[in-house]
C-alpha cells in the first residue's frame, strides 16, 4: 500500500502550557503516543516550537506554536467512492458511505471524502462534517461567497437523520435539550458528552418503527454539537445500537470504552432542505438510507 505525503499538525499553546516542558506537554495532551515515541520524534527533528527544532526540555508559554511534521504513513483502508446528489456552479451535495472520514484527522489524511471530492472538484470545501461511521449527505461550497452565505444561513438548514437506537421507545416524540461539553474518558482524557456545563444543544427525535429490542428514529438536528445525535439518543436511554462510545445517559461507556471514530452503529444523514444561496430556489435533497434503517411498514 502507498505511503501518504505526511502531515503537519499545528497546535497553539494555551494557559495550561505555562511552565511545562515540551516533552511533558506532548505526553500529557496527546496520549495517543507514549513518552518514548514523542522523545524519538523530538530527536528526529519532527517537532518545532515557534519554527525552531524542539528538544523536549524547553519551558513553554501560552501563545507559542507547536508543530509536529509527521512523516508519511500507510493509512487504514476506507471506501473510495461517493454519490453525487446535486451539482451546479456554486454548490455540491454528495452522499458518503459509512467508514469514510469527511476530513483529515485521527490517522487519516488522504483516505477522506474531502480528498475524493477534490479530485473532481478541487475548489470544493465542506460546510459541515459527518462522523466516520455516519453515512449520508454532505454539503460543499464551490466558491468563497457561497460558503459565506451558507455558513450564515446554516442554522436555518433543515437536517434530518435516521438512526437505529437500542431498546423500545415509548413516546411519540422526544424534544432533547441536554447540553454537550467535555467529560472524562478513560482512554482519551476528555470527550464530548452530555454535560451540565456544556453548550446548548437540541434535537427532536421521533420513533418511526419499533422492533423487537430496538427503535428506528428520525432525528431533526437543530444545533450542531459534536456527536450530538449519538449523545442525545443515549441521554434519553436509547444509545445507538452498537455504539462503542456512549452509554445510556449520554456519558462515555465505562466497560471497554470505545473511541469517537469507532464504528458499529447505524446513523444516516438522509435529508437536507435549504434555500440555494444564489438562485433562491428551495432544495429538498435526500440520500437513500442503508437497508437496516428503512422502516419495514
């Protein structure tokens, strides 16, 4: 398999960095790698502090910039296709498969939806992102003015998802308003979860089919917090079937806790309804859901 071109991770230091050493800060804040691994990267000249090679013993201060120039690596395989749902001179709407990251991150750089779309449309920029395991519609702008207009109107874009939740939902509708913020995670330190000190979030979930021990929901996303639907359905006691990260209540699982990018659940962004930022035409776009999310009746 081919090695990618590598990537430069840029990190601006905040107040928590004051007085820490470069090595200590890297180990504490980027726990995906061990202290010996970070030390080896420092010795190889891969880490820069304010554009100068870092050695690990420097005392840090807020406002400085750490850069890790990661050498090329072999990425995990991902699906290498997408469906084009709508196209004109200003916007693109595509449907991505489950398993394909939207943007670079978490070990992915070239095996992403962004890279695939830009092979055909180099100017395209996504207006939002879906989790790696989430399938469905992603909206791209093809020029700066369109991107600005869509970003300003984003709260008025109707976004509806289909999700397979665990357990039988008894109510006809759920207006979920649990705030979302950072909470403790056994492996990562912090992840987004239901939090009393988090940001306002709102979803409306409606059961569309009840099965033996699960429920298919359609969910209107009224805000756009990280992992919002996964957290909100878990908050009301119906975590996504197979979700390795969130348990009932909307907090991270304590037993064999997963990572945010782990798959195993079914979530599909199936509808976007919005006014075209240039023509003013109302667009109502959908993407066929995976069979497991299609109601039988």
